């Protein structure tokens, strides 16, 4: 009896010590006070369940560097054709735009890549046609990285093409996110490996605390590099719904095809990710061929995630919005912005900038829809024009500002993308690209219904409560 009591006291003491230690670590991280308080309350009032969810979802890895600086240093000395930020032609941009470029260089080492050829791809059919054609033309290597590879018609067509290129002696490397592509069959992956394709998962689940606690951090990037000369990035995944549609209709998304020095930046980003998943360094001059010079423009490839010092993409988007003097047009499938982004959007609209937000009428998540709706009232009150896309599902993550700044990539306007996912966005400083994205946005408006503040204010109270409740879960979506 005494031994049982003693054992119980020891267990309780150990648990109390663990909870207090965890709360101490949490407080020392100096996070947003509301987040810290939320986790403290969870740990105190539902300790066992709370500890489990904190270990799984709550830890801050920004200072722990999931992808270590060692991996970045291992590839940093490659012959990358970046542009000296300090030698920018300041006549091409105003002071705010120049400050944006300099900030992205400091917060994420986002080098500037000049004289690129940029093509905007506005739907699944054109994107997959361009991607498949580039892969067919590969002479040395193909590097491909996506959050989702579905085991469907499009994905199997890609699989067959990668197998064909590997059979021709082309070095093919493929990274897929373990949870995003969870439905990929062993047969699918085995056929690639048997053909000589180098396939690696990003953060596969392991029954160890050190690995399972990182399950919430996913690689959401979309990158394709062919021969170090042609590159792609954007918001699509490899799935039929972008080309043929599903129950939501056809998925509208945006990708960019690029040639020139910027492909070196895409290559460098892939190399860092590959070193993380394979622990082997990709080496060879063929991965960084001398780029051709095309149009007069500049591109910064900004990556962020739980391993970076700063929330670089969020800071970049906030700074870009703050630089606007004429208009800001935003595509976003999930609109659950941080306080920083919310404030920047409101300030722009209140100052007379033409701010337009386009979201889907219905997304692939009812919870996300409800949470998104809870943010629209403040936007409408500030003067933001809100359009809901009705011709399928708007999955595009693109922003165009003042006929000069274009932002295209994998990052959604939500806390998961800004803080928890590994993301990559292209910040493009080019009048031609901005004109194309602006034209596409205005064409998309014809397939939208505009939401009025009066209509929004007259929603049923029950609906408002449901949306406000869903908002509490926005960091997890």
C-alpha cells in the first residue's frame, strides 16, 4: 500500500514537473501572448490531452531549425547567377518597392535574379502541358517537388514520363510530402524506384516523439527544375482536379514557367530540400548552367517555414501591400490572415487603394469556409471589395500590385502557411507579368459574385457564431 502511494506521488510529481517545465519553455519563446495563454490554459485544464497536442502541434521549431543551417551552407557556394541587391537600377521602382526587395534579401537571403523569361499559366491544362513538354525535352536532369501527388490520370501520366526519362539516362529526383501524398500506393512509388527514379518523402511519420512531434510541419512547396534551365513554381498540385475538375468543378490555379537566372534560385531551394530528405549533396556544374539573358525584370524566390529566422513570406506580402498606391488584387483559396496582414489590407483600403479580394464561393473544407467568412466583415468595412468565384474552385495564390509587383507561389493567406508549412513564393518585379495577372484577375471577376457589406451584416446570428467558432481553429487548417 505504501509503495503504491509512493509510486503515485512520484508519477504525479514527475508529471507536474513536466507540465511546469513545458509551460516555462513555452513562455520563454516569447510568442504571441494570446497563443501562449491558449497553450498554458490547455496544459493546465486538460493536461494529458493538452500535453499530447502540444508535443504534436504546439512546439516552435523556428529557432531549432528543422532543416539545419548546415544543409544550407552545404549548397550555398554553388555558382548561382544572383544579382547584387546593392546595384539595383533604382529608376525602375519607387522607394517602398526597393525597401521590399532589400527586406526579403535580409529576412530570407532571397537573392535577386535578373533578366528572366516569365510565362504565366492560369489553368491546369496549360500548366501540365508545359510541365510535361519541359520534362520530355530534358537532357540531363529533372527535379520535381510537390505537396500532393494524387494516384490518378494526371499523376500516372507524369509517373510514366519520369520512368521514361530515367530509362534514357536522365537523373530524376522527386520529393513528395508524406502526409500530402499519403494516398500514393506502394505500387506507384515502387515502379518509380525500380525504374531508377530517386524518390524521397518529406518528414515521413515515425513512432518516435522526436519525429512524430513534427507531423504538423509539411512541405507545401511546388517546384520543377529541368536541366537547370527551365523552372516552374506556383500553387497547383499533381492531380486531375486541376485539369478535369471534381465535385467542386474545375480548380482554377496559377503557375509560372521561368527561364534565365531565376532557375538557379529554384535549383538551390530544391537542393536544400533534397539534402534534408536524403542527407546527400547534389553536386556538379551541370546543375547551374550559364543562364541566358531575357527581359529586364527581377525575381526573388522567398522560402519560409518553421526553420527560418523570420516569417519571410508573410513579411514580404505585408510589405508589398503597404507599398501599394493604386491597387491590390488578391487571389486566395483560404483567407485566414494574421493580424499583420489584416491590418495592412485594412490600412491600404482605408487610404484609398483599390483593394480587391477574390475567394472561392465554396472550398474543399467547410471548416475553412466558415473560418474565412469570419474575416470578411472587417475587410468589407474597410472598403475592400470581396468577390466569390463561382466557376469551380479558386485555388490560385496570386497577388498583383500597382502594375509592377506580382507574387505567385504555394503560400496561402493563413497562419499555417505563414508559420507551420515549408513554402516558396516568387516575388516578381516586372510590368509585363503584372499586366498579365491583372488581366486574368479582371477576367475572373466575370465569374464571380460580389459580396456587399449590407448582405454580410444581415447574416443570421447562428451563422455568425458558427463562423466565429471555426475561426478558433484557423491556425490548424
